């Protein structure tokens, strides 16, 4: 019978859980989601995670093996202990998300299964190297541009997590030319400039009447100049941050996923153009920017890779 990993992806607007096999395939009927959100209480967030995990586990076929759980979480996280403090989920500070998932596994009849948690950006990088747009590459950044902006690094073929687990968190790198204040307390962070909600907020400040990323995308596609400028502003900031990261660690490929990365058909191309035009250093401008090859399944595949591709995380 097939071996499965429980994959959990926690973000600022939703949590998802699914069963993923050793080839990276999601088991049909096992993918479930619950809303999260900045206004959620700690109990509401815990219930959302627990319910999504329980529903996913209920789909495990008779006789199949559950190897363990992999969790990708919005950052920051607190080391590799399973504790999280997602900036966009204020109710959770040093919250034991890994322990919650482990307890849910035990109550569902799966005690003593290993639970591994890393930042969602690391999971994206793992997914892209395993099965996505960065297969065969060894110096990769995975990025998420969505409610927040996250990142993760694979250098020399191995995940680089750092002592606190937050290495690669490019969303909180300051970008030259911007002075937007970030929720983390700093000024000019990439997340404060380029995330979906902050891009919509900037557009509204400049006369855009819509309220959502979907409305911004539609307006930009229809030729609204403010909406288009907002999209370009976001992409330019992402490109500048990537170029700076590549100057530091010599990246070959950056794979970008997340809902807001689909705000326009040319968003990835705009990011790539910003990288290519950043400087005269060829080792920076040679960095390829590609769209995630795994669509909306990437975060869950990456979380499952924490179990199925543990060889990459040390």
C-alpha cells in the first residue's frame, strides 16, 4: 500500500491539509481547508487547523501507512521546535503548532508520528526542487507572494534554515526606494510594499475604488492605470529584493508562487525584468525568475517534502 505524509499549510487567510504520497501526488478527496485571518482568536485558529487535519486523515485508505506530518507555516517561526508566531496571525505568538498537529494525530489513532515544521517559503523551495520549476537546480529560492511575502533557501542542494528557522525570510528584507511601514515595525520591508493586501491599499490611496486583489487584477487587465501601476510597483519591489538576495548568496533560480503572483499574466516577467535590469553584475542578473510549476498544490507538496524528502533538510 502507498505511504502518505500529512501535509499542512498555514497562511494568513487559510489553513489547508492533505495526504500526499511519496511521488508528490495529493490523494483525491483528502484536501481540506479552513479560514484563518488576522481577526481570528487563538481558539479559532486551533479549531481550524484541527478540523482540516482531521478531515484529511479521514481520507487515509485502509491499509495505507501514514509516515508523519510536514507543516509549512507563515513566518516567523521559533526555531525547529514547531512553535510559530505568524506576523499576519496576531493571536499566535510562540504557539505550539507542531504540538497541536501531533496531538491531533494521536487522537485520530496515529501516535508517535514525527512532525516537522518549517517556514512556508522553505516548503515552496523544496516543492519546486522536488517536482516543480527548479528540478535539477541546487541554488534556489522559493517565494510566496500572497497575504504576506515569504521565502526559503536551498543552497548547495540543502535547505538553509538558520538557527531560528527563519533564514530566507525575504519578505522582511528592506527594499531600496520604498518607505512603507511594515507590521513587523521596520520600514521598507518587501512584504509591506509587495503583498496583495498592501498593494491593494496603495492602489486605494491613489484612487482605486476596489477592495480585493481579484478586483485589482481585473482592473489592471482592463487598463486601469492606477491598478496597473500598483501591479508594477509590487513586481519591481520583488525583483529588487531578489537581485539583492542573489548578490548575497548567488542564486540560480527563484520560483514564485502564491495567489498574488497571479495578479497579472506578466507579473513574473515584470519581476524578472527588475532583476535583469538591477545592476551590471552578471552573477546577479543571470538569476532566472520562474513561476511555480505546481500551481496551488505547491505549498502542500512542499510540506509533504519535509517527510518524503527529509534528505534535503538535514
